[in-house]
C-alpha cells in the first residue's frame, strides 16, 4: 500500500498533475552522510537512494523518494519542503515528511513524522545540492541514542 502511494505521487509529479509554479522538477541522489556526535559501525553512512522534488509555489516544494536509512532499512517518504529564508546564498527552511515504510519506527518518537533543517541551492542552474541536518537526541521510550546527521544530496533540475 505504501509503495503504491509513493508510485502515485511519482507518477503525478512526472505527468504534471501537481503543476510546478516555476516548472521545476528535480531528481535528488544522496551522496554523503555523516552522523554526530560520532559514528560507529552500527550506523550506515552510505544512505543510497533517489528522490523527486517538485516546486509548487515560491519557497514550497513537494518531495517523495526512497533511501537506505542509517539503520540499514529501506525508507519511503513523502514530504513538504518550506524554504522562506536565505542563509549564505542558500534557500533555508524545513522539510516535514512521512516515513511511509516505518524505517525509523524503532527510534522515532514522532512516528511516522520526520523532519530536517534544510538548505538548498536555487533551481536557476540545473545542477545543485541539498543539505539536510537531522537532529539527534535520546529516545524517550528506551536508552537508544538517536544520532543526528548531516546529509548532502546532489540534485538535477528539469524545467
């Protein structure tokens, strides 16, 4: 069911059912992840996957995709990207999404919501990047330490 929902979102985005204000659809591919305050062999630092972002209006995009998360579980997601601020030339804001496959259920106290601080280049150039900062902390239900992470994705924008 969750994979079917993700497929519907991808098809809708690619067929123009969700119309982009700037006619911009981007494909994103994770290329770098580093966990903090430190990393260990139990954490996956190679979060391979693919995503789509579609601009729906200025500072607002929808996103969907899949990746192999830090717990080595495939995670399918959909979300909203809101970037109203500019910091060091990057569009800055947040991503709020849904973990459709439960890849973070064992450590996420906000199941199935996930969120990140998001930095991105504009879509003026076809090649850009996204930087996401995921907060760390302690899971209240157990003694499991939730590592924070910085993830960098390359993106290619179509018009």
